[in-house]
C-alpha cells in the first residue's frame, strides 16, 4: 500500500476517534455538572439559552467557588447558630414578618461565617449553587417572600413557607456537609 492510501485510511479513523473522544468528554462533563448542580443545571440552561452556555457558566461558578475560603464551623459557633435559629423560629408565632426577615439575616450571617461573599444576591445564589444546588432554590423562594413581606405583601402561609425554605438551606450550611440535624 502506498503512503497516500495509508494516510487516506488512517486520517479519517484518527478524526473519528478524536470526535468520539471529544463527545465522550463533553458528555461526562455535562453529566458531572448535572449531578453536582441538580435542578440548578436546568435553571441555568433556561437562563443562558443553551446547554453549552450553561456548562460554561456552571464551570465558571465552580472555579470562582474554588477560590473562596469556605470553612467549617467550630462546634461552639454551630451551637450558637442553632440557638439563634430556635429563637427566630420561636418568634414566628407572634411576629411572622419580623421572623422571616431575621431568618434571612441569620442565613446571610451563617454564609459569611462559612466564607461566602454576601454583598450581592445574584452572586450569593451562584456561589451557593456549587455546593448547595439542590437547596439554592429554597433560598430564592424564601428571599422572594422576605422581599414581599418587607412591603407587607406576604400572607402568613407564604411567610411560613419562607421559614421552611430558609431552614432547608440553614441546616445544610450548618451541617458543613456532614449529617444534617433538624432545628425545629
């Protein structure tokens, strides 16, 4: 066989193998992002308009998150936050709007304590989504109700739901990825 014939056979085979390897890599990457971000993956696809753009956005979030100094809590700090949550939750009965606002502030304080930046809501949501992709939607929902309650436009059932949503993220942040404890 001539060199030209061998090249005519080998080059297409190498190209097909390269394409299949690239597709495999993208598929593995996408599945990893979907598993890590959970429902946040589909939300990002909707927001960005394509899976490729969502993959790039979520990979950028991971890089930003990796640069943060997220730290575990000492047992004393964890206990203090658990007690603070008990107080906020107890205040809900007599002052639901204020309790929801306090829950929002407590979650933000816990985020800061763990090392998350808390200046900008959109950035908070993005940073949280990396490790808490399955509960970040709880934070969105709770924060929305909190905003409405500040204008006295949230009913008691919505406020109760906000407390449940805040607690989901609070428990996850408090547990440092360890076993969750109910703080009811």
